[in-house]
C-alpha cells in the first residue's frame, strides 16, 4: 500500500463526520454534495484516491480536487462555488 503524505491526510471532527455521514446517506440529496461527502469520509479513513474514485464512481482527479477544496474551504467545499 502506498504511503500517504501528511499533506494528504484528512482529519474530521466528530461534528463534521456526523454532518458528512448525514449528507452521504441522503437518497434524494444533490448528487455532487452526496458524492463529495462520500469522498471526504473515505479520505478520512485513509483510503487511496484511486480506491475512492472506484467506490464513488468518479476520477482520481475529482477526489484530489475535493480533498484540496476541503482543506481550503472546509465544509463549504461541499457546495459549488458561485
């Protein structure tokens, strides 16, 4: 298994994990928000970008982008930029 750089590690507080879990479990939520929440939850479990992409149904580039957006914008990264 590839070693993760510390810059790639994603740590979630209990409150944020709970919020992301709620969003990720929505059957009728906005697709992009649900997908981003699932990406972040998997990233917090130290799953690789390639594995997350396969699980969620996106590209590894999308996973990298969501992780970077979360580091920069926090929970606002779940929403599209205006």
